[in-house]
C-alpha cells in the first residue's frame, strides 16, 4: 500500500505520520506541501517523494490512496481531483462543506469504484470499544468538547475557509450518536452560544439529539472556554465516563470509570494513536474492495451535520 498526503498540517506532523510509521504493509508515503515543508525535519523512516504542488503530486504519484489534510474549504476540490485521477481518498473532518457536496463526491467515488472515507478517527481508539463493553444498551449520553480561544489568525475564524465551531466540532457532535446508538437521530436541536473573530463565526454551540426509545445525546462544543474533553454514558444501571475521548496523546493509558448503585471501578484503556487503526481499516477496505461502512458513515454524519447547522440557523 502506498499513500500520498496532500497538506503537511500540524495534525499530519504530530499524529498521522507517527501512526503511519507503525502500519505494516505501508511501503511508501509521498507528501505534497505548498508551504509547510521548509521548516520540517523529514523523518528518517519516511520514503517517497516531496511535491510542492498538489496537482503535480496527483499526476506523478504512484500511490494507491490520497489523504487530504487541508483547510476545510479545500477538501472537496482536491478530494474530487484525486478521485478523478483514480485514487482512493481519505479526507480530514469535516470532509465536505455541506450535504450536497458530500453526496456529489460520494457519487464520483462510486462512479470510479474508489473508497471515500472521512477521518473522524476518535471512534477507532481502543478506549471506545472498552466503553462499549460496559454499555450494551446506553440511553443517555452527555458530552463536552471545548477548548480555549484559538490564535486570531487560525482559519477556523474565517468563514470562507470553512471556519466556525459547527464545521470544526460538529463532526464530533453528530458522530457520538452514530457510534454508540448505531442510527441517526429522530430530532436535532442546536443553539449557537457565542461568535467571535473578525467575521463573527460561531465559536460555541450546544445541541440536543433524540433517538428512538427515549435515548438522547446532549453536548457542549466550542473554542471559547477552558479545556474540556469528556464523555458520560448512562444506561439503566450503569454510568461509564472518560476524559480525553476525542483527542488523546498516543502514549496515554486512559482511565474509564464505571459506576453502579453499589460499586465504582476504574479500567485502563491501552495507549494508542487512533489514526493507526483507522488507516489500517481503510487500507483493508481498499484491498478487499469493500468500503461500504466508510461510505455509510460519511453520508450519515453529513446528513446529521446538515440538520445540526439548520437547527442552529447557520447557512
């Protein structure tokens, strides 16, 4: 398996490349970066070409798949360019800015018989499977993922680049119910709580999603508070909770707390870089020519994210 990465983002440097280094059968990694490679020390293990233009990379690379890690507004253009040239494609979240663009790009992937996957990788960390083992029938979930204000020059404050907390954190909000309930919500309500930056993009929101059988997800998301990254799952007789659920350092063994009416215990989740099992699953799907799960997850989250934005009144 060979991979081409479009964009040398901080995420690629800190999380993706270390994960790829550990994947057996990944023979080559090419990188295309317009401006990020000059201050970057190339790892010794990394084989492959370094390109300075994305289009050149798509024309010349012999990769099997392309990973798009650019500002949000560039995802659609370069994902479709890669699909047109016959690559399988993985895209950072949010994969695309709107349900129409998602459906159009999925149609293109289907036409070319190629995989199209969104890198919402938190669910691939082993701590999530551990949390699921204690919650066969979860009913209520509360979640918070909020960080302090970002650098004023961050693209997330720029509307034309796909900025705003609904695009940046909305994929986490809508994927929680899919991961733990396995189905789309019946209803979604959302309120924008704050705006910021020169363009007054939404910087925080709260949401309520309800599901059949009296189940629900309540969440608070944004970049205008102290750091909080927490998930709490309730069932009839148990609560299961953990911090650092959506982003966790690769070397940290997380603690999962399980409480009942008579007991409280801590379980250790193994340390892991969630990008490794995610990419392993993607590569397996490509080799098996069966990526239906990635396609269904992508469109399900896009539909829910569109409903979330509609409920918030954000175009």
